[in-house]
C-alpha cells in the first residue's frame, strides 16, 4: 500500500518551503520516523520523517523545488523491502603472471553525489582541484562544506605566485532572504532610536560565584548571565508597558505578558525563539528554556511554533566580543535590548577608583510610540536591578 508523504502544516505566516536536500533516494528502505528530507522555510529548517516502514517508492519533487503546506512530495510502499543490489560479476582468473609485478594502482575514491555537496562547496572544489570524496565533511550529517574544501586545499598544496582569483555567486537561503527582508522592513517602517547605559555586574558575578554550584545541584542547570537579564527585562516591562507594546496600523497593542525573544546564532543565520511568560518564570526555568532552545537551534530542531510571537527581544553581541552596538528592532515588536561583552574598567565608587566588570547595554526602540524618557527610565531600571540583583528576587 502506497503511503503519501506530505509537507507539514505550515502556519499562515509561512507561505511555502523549499526542499533543501533529500537524505533518501527512490528505492531506498526507510524506517518510521527516519528523516527523509529537509525543508527550508524563511524561519527554520524542518525535518520530514517517514510515516511508516517501507521503501521510498517515488520522489515527486527534487531538491530546490518550492512546495506548499500539505502537498504530497513522495510515496512510500508500506512494508515493502528494498531490492537487493545485483551481485558483482566474478573476477576472471588471472592469466600468466607478468615477469615483474607492477605497483598496485590506488583505489579510486568513493564518488560523492552532487546533491550531497552544496553549490559553494562544489565551486570551491572545482577551482581548487579537490575531489570532495577525499574530504571529511563537518556539516550537517557529514555534508562537505565550502570551508572543508578550502581548509583541505590549503593544507594539501601551497599557493602558486599570483594565484587564482575565484569568485562565486550563490543564491541566498530562504532564511537569509527573510532576515534581509525583515531588517529592511524595520529600517523603513520604524522611527528607530537607540539609548545606552552601562552596568556594573560585580554583584551578579559574586552571586553566581557564591550560589552557582548550589543552583546547579538543585536545578540541574548552570546559572548564567542571560537569566538575570531576562528576569530584569520582564520586571521592567511590567513597569513600562509601552516598551512591551506593538503598533498595528493606528492602534497600539499593550501586552500584559512578557514573551521575550532570545536571539540565537546558527549556521544559517540569527533566529529568535520565544520564552513565554517570563514574568512568571524563575531563574531555573529561564536557564532551562534558553538551554533547550540553544540545543534545538544547534541541532536544527527548532519548530515554527518556537519562533512565533514575542513582545520584546534580547540579543547578546558580547558572545562574539562586541563592546557596543545598535541592535535593530524586530517588527512588530517595539524594542530590543542589546547586551555586550564584559570588560574590567576603572570606575568611581564611594569616592574611590576601582576596577569593575562593566557592560554597555543598549535599547533600540520605536520612537513613534516610545518617548526617550520611557526608554531611558527602562534602561535605568534594568541597570538598578542588575547592580542590586536581590531586587529581582523581591520583584522590585
């Protein structure tokens, strides 16, 4: 019996998807829940599992094709068994031995299907004279990437004077194109302004040092910095609801909950999974939620529901060493908080110059509905909570 494999139900905000790659070919045996292919939307990469055990009977759309929600993309013959590969013909008996044995020829490297090598890697292989079959892939499921080819070529041969000047033209992925579209939408539709402040994280660091081990034993998760910032933001959003609002035409929508998008960097681009009702969450719940999203993002397992909604965003450029930046608001949200790297700097405290772990923080906001006063007071509230972290435990 032939079973249909369909595109998963896509939300209204996602019109279609592109088949990024097939992991099986027609005639292959498949097992229930085994991933057949990857679908790339403008938000995430979705895996499509086999609904039953059997044989992949027919593939209706190849890699690169655009498909829509619930469209049939393949057929599986349920319960069937893949045909065995034909036996190789027996080798002929050797004739008279040659007077002197020649050196054995090297075996040809195994062929790598073109579909298993992305366009950028194929171009790099062609221009550098590298056979992708010789290269150990570090990409998803062992896929050979452009970086793998470049690294292999640089270690294999020295550059020749002058050298080639290769170029390549590669289409944007759906996710990257969507990121570009939304950034331009933000730039062109929002009257964006950024305010800055700085935070002494000495007490936060002391609390982590004093209680971190006990916290991990009690909750099974490490106490990081992000939970402090997320909790401080959720508390401040309750005091300054306009920061948590969004514009809809001529209306302003005030959200009575803090659904905070946490920016996570992946190989395919920046994604912002949403922690919901952070105002009700404890530190352990926040840390566990962030860890779960980071793991799912790393494994390509983020679902569309993970990315829907969000009333406010926190992004941490400090992970990559950024000292200061002006983050871009993610519409329809009206504000985003930027964290940055922690640097020891000289500050004056109680009339004394001391070295303290300082961080610049930035709030970019939609000036159409948020006045500078509210933005500055919001940042000051974040600063005061982080410099007196016990206030967060008391909801102050």
